[in-house]
C-alpha cells in the first residue's frame, strides 16, 4: 500500500505558489489532486489555509469536495493521528 505524504516545501511552492502553512485548496491548478479524508466530511466546518501563512478560512467540507481534482478517500489518515 502506498502512503500519502506532503511534498517538500520547495516543491509545494513551485506547484502552488504558496508557502507551507498557508496552502489553500481554493485556486489550485486543476491537475493537482486534492485528497480529503472521508472523516472530514463528517464535520460541520473545517479550517484550511487561506493562501498565506497569516490567513485561514472556515468552510463546510462540501465546499472542499466540490473543488476540481477533489477526491474523498476512506482511511486516508488511518494510523496517522487521533481518531
């Protein structure tokens, strides 16, 4: 089984134009995949990066799932944090 991991900071900047800690799923290039753990969809609201390290955005998970390239994945974070 392959594991998902974050890209190194420089690669992230090259692909998104944003710094680690501020990457937002909104406005990503359509060919970049956006994986969302299915447990995120159980929340009323989530907080995501707003495009800079100083900005965060609170949204309904459905707004994330509706983005181009978004894919809800069951068990994406299993074993990688609290349940």
